[in-house]
């Protein structure tokens, strides 16, 4: 028997995310309270996407759009595609700024597809959903917190991506500084060396372990816990404004890091009221999202 598709639309809110968090390169991520809202319905034919907000007029309106690509990959995993899909996106997560916009689109697509299918969560559980999303994104550090919420530790083993979610201390206060210019993960990765000194790897292993403790139980240790020697220094020349802002924040005691591959900057502790980042930066004071990508209106609601 084939799948049963919903005759009603489903919606999902996908949170922005910040990956790496300093020392946790490609493994640690945090969900933030800034959201893209996506709605999808099954149609008689054709695949379309309408975009409002961030990316409007730039992103494709057909099956090459990342949300639809993720939906179709998920339907393929489930064994059947609907005849058509109409998707509407209201995007608030800045594009290409290191805040997980592509992961939000991918996770949103996976969740919408699950929500449009009767018994979707049982046919494709959260672990399988994470594996699909990570495969499409290329790494799990953003898709894990987007899907699960909170602070996540992600890794990859034989079957694919896996992740655990941990609760964040209520004394963690994220602020994101978003620049006008964009950055791109591919070019940021190209700046990284193929090997690093053993001492730097050991340094980051210790800081990543400390960061887990600091985020969940001891935020007073966040300044030390967010030190990094694996990636931020190698990318500094390509993002001088980002590098300068991270240094300026850290010099006044703020636990600041490059958000993902940049160019945004994430502060995890309170920023002094008199701190001035410069006119090229927009500051967003956010919370930690604890729910992940929530689906509403599905045949079986997903949380």
C-alpha cells in the first residue's frame, strides 16, 4: 500500500542555530529564538515555493529550493512522492551569515514531509530524520540543534549522524551580531589546513569538554571554555571585521565566538550596555530555543 498524504496544510517553525561555539568544531551547536516559518500542502501537480523575508527574490521557486529538495529526499526515504507540493516560506534567519539558514531550510523540509504523511513520525523517526538532514547539509552540527532544540553534541558513525541534546543553563544569554556582508561556508572551509598541531587538538578537546559543563551548569567558565585553536584563527584574514569584534568583546570579558563559519559573532554572556560594535553590525538579543523544529497541523503532530 502507498502512503496516505494529508489533505490539509502543515506548518513548521525552524530555529536559527550557531555551530562550533568556539572549540566544538563540526560537533557542538545551539538553537536560538529566531525562526523561519514554513507551510506546505499537497497539490495535484508541480512543485512550487514562495519566499517572503530573507532571500525573497533570490532563492529559487521550484524543486531546486532547499526546502523542497529536503522534502523530496524525505518522501523518497518514505517510499513515495506526492503529485505536487506548494510551499510558503517566511524567512527571518539571515542568509549566509553563520546562523544556520540552510539547516533551517533542510530540517524544515524533512519535518514538513513527515507531517504530511499519515503515521510519518513512526515511519521515519527522529534519528532517521537527523540522518537525512545531516546527509543533505554535509555535517550535523547545525541540523541537530535545529531539529532537537537546546544545546546539542553531534557526531557521525557508520549509520550516519547522531546527536544528544542537553539543557542549557538559564544564565546563558545569547546575543548575535549580524553584519551586512555575507559569508559562505565553502570558502571558510577552504581556509582550514589539512592538519593541525597535536597541541592545538589537545587544547580544543579540553575546551570543548569544558564548554559542555559551562553551557549546562557553570556559565562563569564560558570565557575560558570558548577559546579555540582549530578554525577561527585560520579564517581570521578572510573576516577581519568578525575577528576584530570577537577580540573586542572578549577583551571586556564577554564569551564571544565566530558563529558557525561566520561572519556573524555569537556572545554567550551578557554584553555591557555601553559596548558599541559599530554601525556595520546589527545586534540581536536572543534566547535559547528549547523545542526545535515544531510541526503544527500535521496528521500526527511532531515535537
